[in-house]
């Protein structure tokens, strides 16, 4: 069993699963397609990804794929902790340019569902953080895109870890939201 909580961004949802424990450890069903559909998350995931970051302060994103390979994601942390962010990049959306951020950790075991049409990124809050995420479309380099992580027009309040984030040169060079060419149709 699990519960789904809406956020301030329509379609972005926090998923909390029930964990059963005893002296051996714990168990949870973290994904079951029909139950997710009943909760309003009606996507068919086709691929699992695993990202591992050695250091706290590692920033990945903000990434997305454009149609026809736009991706929805279900993100969770199996070791460490992250500050996970979704940004609405759908032109014409009433929440265009707004962001929502959540702490996901191995301890709180929360998951974040991010539908297609949102840029996604995260900052590791602990050393040795492992992030697992499901996607509903394969990676396609021809459709990849991104938005600058610190675009002032978005204004993400990233946690201050006392040092600048560790970021890939490619991510540091992403365009600002206002410089993206319009993507009109996020449906596949």
C-alpha cells in the first residue's frame, strides 16, 4: 500500500509507501502498476536508471526530453539524501516556470513522480547518495534538453551546503528558461 500527495505543481506527486519491518530488516512494494493507475499516475514505465554521487553538493540537472520522447519519472533514493526539484516548462501552463522541491532520502523513503513537461534536477545532501528512477520513454539524445539550475527567473531555493555545487560543465552551460525554444505539445 502507499499514499499519493499532490504538490503545488499539477501532476507532480509525492508517493509514500508502507514499509513492513521485523528483526531481519524491512520490505516495501515500491511500485505496482495498477495501484499507481488507480492513484492517478497512469504511465507505463519501461526503463530503470541508477545514478550514484560520491559527494554531497553534487548537482545534476535540470534535464528533460522533448516530445516525442518526453519522459515521466518516478524518483527515489536508496542511499543518502537529495533535494529533488521539478520545474514546469510547459508553455501556456498556469504554473509555467514554477518549481517544487522535496527532500528524498533513504531514511524517509519518499518517491517523487514527475510527469513529462517538467525539467528535473537534484542536489545531493549526503556523500554516497544513490538515486533510482523509472522512466516511461527511452533516452534519446536528439530530444534532450535542459534549463540552467540557477536561472534567476525560476529562483530555486537550493539548500546551502557551504560550498558551490559540483556540477558538470554541460549542465553549467544550459540555457535559461526564457531562452528555450517553445515546446508546444508535451503529449506523445
